C-alpha cells in the first residue's frame, strides 16, 4: 500500500464541499488573466504588498496598489459593498494577500485570493505592467 492510498479518498459529497469552499475563496492567475483580457473582470484587483516603488517596478495589469495596512472601512467606501475584491501579494512565501483578505472579509466585503501572486503570474508567463498607473492587460498583449 502506498502513502497515496493509505488514507481513503473523501466521499464525493465531502470532496464537493471541500473544493467548492476553496473555489469560493481562491482563484488563479490564469482565470484572472482571462477575465482581464476579455474585459469581463467583475472584480477589483488589489496589489496588497510593497511600496509604491515596488508596485511601479512590476504589478499585474489592472491592479490597484492597496497594501493590506491601508485597508479600512473609510478607504473601502470608494466601492459598493457587493464589489468582489481579488487580492494578491508577492507569492507563496508572502501572506500580505491573506492579511488583506482577512481585513476585507472582516469589513463584510466579498474577497478571493489569487493563488501564486506575482510569482504565479510570472510562472504563467503573463506580462507585468510598470509605472504608478493602473494599466490594462490588453495594452501589453
């Protein structure tokens, strides 16, 4: 018996609940890029770590620089309560997006984490924007 089969697989109902829960709080770089490219992004993308200078060096096109430390009820009043936020940070070694997601959820805001962050975006071979302005992915393709 291998370590893979030593523990029985979950029932279909358990697997549906587990993976459904994950998909309700996570998305991936490719899904975000596809939505941004097609113009169907029904979310606000937040770059949640680093300095303005680091954001200017490279960020996901369309992302707004809003470090988790700056997320507050007053700052989020800029968007309607039902706005979905997708947050990301430097990558798997960084928890800035988790902190942002926690704050947003605590404020009653819908939120998903873009797994992989900047590292995942780079691994997918997707282009980055530069400068202090919010760019568009379509402009880089």
